C-alpha cells in the first residue's frame, strides 16, 4: 500500500510539475507577445509616409511571427478588390498574379473581407477543405504550411488585409490569434494615417502649384 501511495504521489507531483511548466511557458509567450506589440506600436507611431508604414508593417508582420511570406493589401474605395501595396517573399510571379484580387474571390482574403474576421488555416489540408484554388509559384504550390489572413479595419471601415504564410503547420492558439488580430488593428490605423497624410500632402502640393501658376500669370500681365 505504501508503494502504491508512493507511486501515486510521484505521479501527482509529476503532473503538477508538467502543469506548472505549461503555465510558465504560456506566461513567457504572453510576455513575449506583449513586448512585440509594444515594439509594433512604437514603430508604427513613428512611421508616417506611406512607404515607411508599408516597410514597417511587412517587417513586423513577417519577422515577428515567423512567417516566410507576407503581403499587405489596400481595399479599393468601392470595396470591390484588393490592391497589393507591399510584400516580402512573394516573388515577382505571385506579386504580378495577385497584384489585384477581387473581394469576391474564393480565397482566404475574400472570406476575411466579407466576414470582417481573420481566417486561420493550420495546414494544407484545412486549405483544401475550404478552397479549390491553390496558389503556385513556378508551377510549385506554395500552400504547404499554415496561413493567416487578417482584415485591416479602422474606425469600423475595411482598410485592407494582411496575409501571412508559414513554412510549416501551425495550430494558431488563442494567444497567436489575439496577437495577430491586435497587430492587424495597429497596422490598419497606421495605414489609414498614412493614406490621410498622402491626401493632405497632395492637396498642399496642388494648392502650391495653383498659387505659383497664379503668380506667374499676374507677373506676365
């Protein structure tokens, strides 16, 4: 009986140790994601011109998540199609083929836009269970690992979408999903600010050109 109790106590303690180790790993992962979001917030806050924002988003999205391929899209004013703004790892062939993607397309980016919700695919089997189209590059499929497509929404408006492809399968636990959703929200607001900055700059340039033209006209009178 004492041996049985000893074995039971060993098993209990081993189980407790495993539970504590899982809790420790979850806490470390949470702290790491928070630190990543803080870096993202600081980086995107400093970026204002569109090219800086795009570079920052792609760098943050790909490097901080472990993705090997990422793309940032802007939605057209009529929300009929996505326009590719920047990418990493996409390659020239895919960048041309998917430079413009209809929102109605039967692909994850289309579902993310229509549902206003992220689409997480753990592996190729999950992709094939939902979609009949497989992107290829040089005749070789690029859907082998996991995919994440997150809509970019600012002030309840669809601004664009962030697509990420991973080299291997990935379960996307609750922490992963929360992190990617929070990162996408920051990217959406940064993209919206950059767009506004561009519009203001273009208006100022137009006003300056008109003023110069008027001055030139008066000088020639």
